[in-house]
C-alpha cells in the first residue's frame, strides 16, 4: 500500500523491521521520469512511498542510515539531520581540501 506521508512510512517501516527482522527488507528505485519509490516488505505486508521532489533525497539518506543501524545493531537511535549552516560549512571545507 502506498502511504502519503513520509513520517508514516518511515515509522511503519521501522516497526515492520522490528517485528520481523529476518524477513524484512527495503529497497528504493529511481525512475527516469523523476519518481523515487521506497518500499519495505516482509512478504506479508508491503509499504510504499513515492515522491517526485528532489528534496526528498535527504529522506533516502536518513532511511539508509536508520535501516543499516537497525540491521547491524538491532537498536535504533534517532539521528537528527545536520543543521543547514553545518552542511554549508562541511561543503566549504571539502572545497578547500580539493584546492
């Protein structure tokens, strides 16, 4: 089923993984039309979220980090996104290193 809100998809995906970690998997695919589709399933329940906004790529990174953390350690600690100023500074630092 497609969920219309990212937060619902994100939380239900975490809950689905916690309920059946051996069978749950997630994937995403980008279509050339600009559509990004996230999918989490355990072969019984299937959750999907789709978006065409480029800003949602940050959500992809967050989802990857969360699922990797769950799969490796079995626990989950919410990680906040870096503040925009911090991201700008990191970008500046990377550019300085390249020169």
